[in-house]
């Protein structure tokens, strides 16, 4: 499992690229981003958030 720092760095980088990709679709009329990119970015960020929540729950000693 990645450390919290690595997880946060990856989330920040992916979210930044995702925002640039979204902005390019709005600002550049000829640019049409592939819609599967949104699903890929969402899966990466969502998965890392889920891993972080799971690790946080284990470190708290709780298993609700």
C-alpha cells in the first residue's frame, strides 16, 4: 500500500491533469477529450481515496 504522502501526491497530480484536460475542452474549440479519460481519472482518484480510508480505519483500531 502506498504511503499517505505518495497517495496525496498522486491524487494531486491526477486531479491537476484532469482539470487541465477539462479546461482544454472548454477553452480550445477544436479539442475534444475522450470521455473514457474521465472514468480512468475517477477510478484512480477514487481508488486512492478508498485505500486511504481503509488504511485510516485500520490504524484507528476500529473495524465497524
